[in-house]
C-alpha cells in the first residue's frame, strides 16, 4: 500500500530520470471512508509517480557447491532498479 510522497524501488522501468509515469493496473484503493477492491482491477484508478533515479543495487553473491565432487561455482549479480516517488492517486 502506498500513499502520496512515498519513495519506492521498483524493477527497472523504461523511463528517464525526471519523467513521470502512470500505473493503470490498481488492485485496491483505500481512504478513511471506504475500501475498493478490484475484481481483479479497479476501473479508472491510476497512480502517478515521478522517476527519481535509475540505478543498480548492491552485489549479491551466488555460490554453488557440491560436496565430494570438487564442484564450486561463484558468480555475482547486480539487479537494476528504478526509484520513484508517488505524486498522486486518482
């Protein structure tokens, strides 16, 4: 659940820093008066956000090892992400 002003790290989006993006597939909208649950989506609901940063997270080491067979394999992976700030919920 997000609200205006929240900053999130998402999987990489095809947008430049400073661009605004809209998410049209909203599953649930809640305010102080009511809760709307989609079946599966809510018609007409949109969340708009501003792209703050494109980056890569810290390296995760992947190590495979089989005992008694002299097998070991080490690899690293850095996942791409997009940091966004929620600007509005309609």
